[in-house]
C-alpha cells in the first residue's frame, strides 16, 4: 500500500562532498514544502561517513537512509533490498543526480532507479560563472547517459551552456542560488541554536590539495597569528585533504600560547555563524560564508597580473585551471580580494577591528520567483 501523498527524493551523488553541499539546500527546500522523504546513495564509504558525521548534511540526506555502493560495505546488499521494498510504497519518486558520467555499476543502478522515478534532475556547481562552467563542460562534456529530464541551473545566464550539451529550454529550471533560500537559512539557524557552537575570530577555508597548497596555508596562518585580536582560528580543509597534513602545517608554526587553531570538517555556513572574518582560497564554499553575511577575503597567492591573465582567458591550458576557476568565481561576493601576503595584511588591518555583535546578519535575497519554478517542477 502506498503512502498517501508522500514523495520520495533519491539523491544519487557524486564523488565529492561539494556535490552534496550544492544539492542540500534544494533537497531541504523540497522536503520543507512537500514533506518528502529522502534516500541518499553514495559511491564510497568515505562520502557516506562524512555525510553521517555532519550535523548539517545528515539532517538533509538521511531522512530515510544513506548507503554506499562501495565494496566492503557488509550491509550494502541488505540495505538495497530494504530500500527497494520501501520504494514501491511511494506515490511520487524523484531522482536528483550531479554525476557527469557513470561507472557500469552506477549506470545500472541509475537505470533501475529511473524506472521508479517520475522525474530525473541534473544539477552541478552553483558557484562557477557560466563562462568558467562552459569551459569545464567543453573540456569534460556530459555523457549522453547523464542527460536527465530536467537540469537545475542558477540563472538564465547558464541556459546557453546547457543547451550546448543537449538540454532544451523547457527542460531548464532556474532555481537562483539555493544557499540563499529562506528555508536553508532557517534550517542552519535551527541547528546552530541547538548546538553549543564556539566563537572564532577567523575561519580559513581552502581547496583540495595541490603542489603549493601547503605553502599557501602556512603563509596565511603565519600572517593571521601576527594579530593580537585574532586569537581563535578554525581551519576547514577540503574533504579530500588528510587531517594529518593540516596538523603538520600547524605544528610547524610554533604558535604563541594565546593562539588556538582548530581543524573542523563541518559545514562552512555552520562554522561561519560565530566568526568575525572568513578567508577563502580557491573554494566555492565561500558562498556558504556569505549566507550570514560574513566579511569574506578571497585570497590569491599570485600577483594581480597573473590572475588577470587567467581572467582574460590567456591561460586555458594551465595546470591549475580548476583552482583558478573556483577562486575567480568568488570574486563578486568577496569584501576583499587579496593578491599575496601584503594585500592580506592590509585587509586584516581593517577587519581585525570588526566586532562580532554587528556581524551576524542574514543576507536577504528575493528568491520567490525561483522557488515557484522549483516547486512546480516537483509538484
């Protein structure tokens, strides 16, 4: 017997935590509006464990279960049997995925789930500009297998890039930037109020590991600890970066006794709520920091001339294209853009005087028209 008027959202996620951070506000909005259940399938035990251990993400993705298809998970087969038994009880089922391509095993799973799904939605990064995203899609285009009934896109500016890969205009749903939905802010605030979240002076967020990242982290931290008013620092590394590597960098700093550095893997918006200033290096997680209107410093370890060459598309074949793309997409939401340590010191001279009490306001953006489009797609 089916559950009356009950909807189920199946999330078939990618191999990066950032994929789930992007989908989370959308899933939360739909579950808030329609009282849906959510079942999440990850491709690795690592991603599954990271979701389960997150105060923010577990509440979104684990309403009805979260399982991994990776070998070595003893309960995988049993969990899937139980899942498919539950699946037939729902009147409406929707599949959301952010995978550009599928392994044979995942593709079989996707096809089976497609049989039960009334609609299938594709969504990708909501932070990169349409130009940067188009260049990325041209470099690694969507497989025909990955095309869904609909694609969720942030703005009308992204329409052209998705039409190039096979989507028609009536298949594109403009959602705005979901991280600024009122329901997402409300959800985050509720979690924060229920948990004893400590205050910090600086939150430093950074991209996945690359050749010179450790040097970048070291130079930023060395600069921050020079300021007497910035004594408590939280580091939020990329999920793929080993905590041991970060700990090694911190140990090399020889911190003064009045300085405290904490390494956290929690959601950036959650961590930024009680933070004076956020320093971001090449990560779209900077968008999460602006949910609560935090002072955001976008840090480049390069000269402005070097970065401008990328902005002018003179460096398409550069090895760190993805790093520069992520950083560049955060420029327009940043309060300060710093090119090297000298610029960073100038920015910190100003923000070190910020008082926490006046820096905890929600950004209010009118998302009503986008919400109507999203609700219609899932109704």
